[in-house]
C-alpha cells in the first residue's frame, strides 16, 4: 500500500465523514464549513439557499422572418406577452454532469417534462462521489444546457425551467 495513507477502507470512512458534514450543513442551512485536524483540512461550500435564488433569465421570442421588423404595435405588444422568465437550475459544485443514473437508463428529465421541487434532475460526480441534484423550482424543463458526461463548473446553469 506504500506511504500514501489512503487504503480502500479508510477512503470509504473519509467519504462517509464528508457525507455527514454535508448532511449537517444542509440540516443547519450552513453555506460554508472548514475543519482542520493536524495536517488534514476539509473545506466545504454550497450555495446559500436562503439568499441565493436561481437567477431568472429572460428569453425573448425567436424572430424568424425579416417581416417581423415591420410588425405593428399590436404585434409588438403580443411579442412582449410571449416573453417568459425562465429559471436556471445551477450546478452546486464542480463535477461531471450525468443526465441518467446509468448509461442504459433514460434521462432523469427532458425538455417539455414537468418537474416539482425536490425532484432529481441529474447526477454530478465529484471526487468519485455521485450527488443527486434536485430541482428547487416547480415547472417545465425548457432546455438542458449541458451534455451528458460533460464537466461543469460551480454555479454553471444546467437547465432552464419555465416556472408554474
């Protein structure tokens, strides 16, 4: 095993400790926690669910014909009515995006599918730990912004949802 200090059993033990820390953070609505024990240090950070709401994105209707530039005022008023605020579901961490629980299963969600708050929409793998990402908004998935097995950054938009 050499001098690495990590063997199979201790890695699982460390992952369980980290999971318990994450559970404590969620239960106590903590945004950040840092712990140090000798030479070991763990820092965890998550979006603040009380103050950080998913940012709203305004998506204008698509213009497909040049004649739209000569639209009447009533057409312009109707176009404004069609403009919809979509809500992003952002990545809560850096990791790898997976649309389904395994390669042989269908995606958790697809465009046009209704979702409710707390529904699993994807999995993010970070440091060999698979984390279920849940929607914080009820609505309809309008767009999936990430491809399967694509790396994602913290706060990167994953989905656009039309809220109910």
